[in-house]
């Protein structure tokens, strides 16, 4: 619904699974670990460019409004994530950390 929040699980063959927000992808992957031929992608919250989730920096703030109410957004750069997280006193997490925190 909003591209800055969109996420996807993309197989090397077949159709991608699309998610309305990053947290929805996190929830799905935590419950259904991806196969070797699948890659999780998220949108950078600022530029709205796709990037592999494993390369992203995540901010989790339950007061942040996201399409599915998960409060998780992704950034391509650590500095951008830290600047966004600091006034919210929210953590900056890597992909494995956000999965484990869910």
C-alpha cells in the first residue's frame, strides 16, 4: 500500500511473495525460514529503493505507524537508521537481530 514499507520474499524461480510492511515480512520469515533459493528484500524508508534485507538496518518503534502496525522500518545506511531511531529512543537492528527479536 505504501512503497516505503513494502517488502518481498523472492525465489530464484517463481513468483515473489509481497508484504505490505517490513514487519509483516519479518513475522513470516521468523515462522517460515526462507529456502536457500529465496532472498528477502525491503524498501529503504527514505529513498524507497529495494535492498536485500541482510544489508539493511532496521528501526523498531511500536509507536511508528506502518501499514500492518508492526512499527518496523528499514534503511540502507546505518547513519540514517541511527538518526531516525535516536529521537525515538528505538534500537537499530540488523536482519538476524530483528528476526530474533520478533
